[in-house]
C-alpha cells in the first residue's frame, strides 16, 4: 500500500510486472481536464491519499520500481527502489536456470542513482525548475557516495541509507567455496552507468528479469570487465575471484622486487587495507610511520566504480560518488 504524505499526487509503476491492480481495479494512466497525461498509473492523492497495488510477480529476476507521476522530478527526488523476484523453491538461484546458482550469503545489490543539487534546491524552495539545465553532480550506490558505500549495513550515521555496497568474498575453491557471489545492478538515473570491477570479470547472466539464453534455452551469458547498465535497466552478474598466479612466499614468490616503503602510498587512519605483504593471507609486515593498524588478516581490496569517471566523484572532486570496494579474504577466512 502506498500512503502519500507529499503535497502532490504520486504513484508507483512496476516495469516488468503485468496485470497490476490499483485498489482492485486495473491500474490506469491519469489525465487532467485538458486531456494532458499527468500520471502513468493510478495515483494516491496529495497529503493523505493512499492506493493499494497488487500483482502476481512475474519471471524471477531483478526489477526497478519508481514513481509514475511527474517522473522527471519525483524519481530524481528518490522515489524508486528494487524489486527482487526469486525462483519458486530455489532461493539460491537468480532465475530458473541451474547455472544461476549463487552463495546465498554473498548476494549484493547496487541501486545506482544520481542527484542534481539545483533541482533539489528548487523543490525545497517550491520554485520552478528548467529541466533543459539538468546536470547531475552527485552519484550514488544505494543512496550512498564513497566512502560511505563501504560503511556497514545499517550504520548508525546513515539511517536513511541502510545498505552499503562492499562486496565481501573468498577465493574460488571447487570444494570449500564453489559458488559465486550475485550482484544485482539497477539504474535509476538518466544516463548509462558503465560499472567496472577491478581484479576480476563478472558473468552477465540476466537483464531486466530475463536470463541470458537463446530461443532453445542455450546459455548466452558472457564474462566482461565492464557492466554497462542503461537508464531504467537491471543487470545481474555472478562473480568469482581466483588466485590465478598461486603466489606463495616460498614455493612461488612474486617475481619482481617490492617498492621501498617510502614509495608506497599508505594513508593514516584506523585502518589502511594494507599489510606490507603481497600474499593473500600473508603475515602483516612493518607498519609505516603514522599508520596505526594494518588490514585485518592479509585480505585484498579491489576498487569497483563507474568508468564514466565523473560519476566516481562528488561534484567533480575525486574520489567519491559511484565507487566502492571488493574485499577478498584468504581461503581460510578472517577472524570474526
């Protein structure tokens, strides 16, 4: 049920779902007295209105829902969200295909968005806004910008943005860790977001709630180092990380000398994500001056960000915005 406390009508559309009912009747577009379209679907009236939408969920997958009223403004102001439909009897799969299975403890969602501060200021002051001058300046994942994207879920200082975007995995192992992580991308913005995970490709398995398969059911998924998500689109990927080089300090040492300590950039702070050791799970080395703590247990961190680099900034200042980290723990894991 949608309860509307806004000073204007609003609504919800559910792209990808069919036979949506509003208060028991087919949801319908609305027009004003002059016949001009005012909403893509049935609205809840301003201030105290409400409407109940009902539908039977469609194919398993990831879907975006959003306002269908004054879409340019209301979606920009944050009236959008994610809808996940799981396969009946197989919550560990992204869709009905057996090869879409993932580790249920490694499921992540990237709800990608953008903010034009001038538009928000106009709405706050109840002024008109010229949409030909629209220019997004802030870019978000789950409503957060870097560095808040790597803060924990339900962080106390982010009560309105409860979900982080830190991917946390271990290396692939056919026995101990055989299933991939699942990452669901959704684009609630106005332009494409070319999202780029460093250190590993991802297997694109679905778009807009449809598996990547041919007419005969053949697998058409593919691996890529850049996940391009168009406006209004959703993309689902599977991710594994393999220790391809099998580095080991004794049996397979790194073939190049490490840079001297003074040539390595390590910032101050309570945690540096840096162990002074190139081996996954390696023992922490010497702490540089001014650094108070190494990373936890020799884990690796890779950056993941929009490859349209303005989107990985806050108002053009690097780095921030649509950026996060991928954390890879040693095979045996890390202390709790």
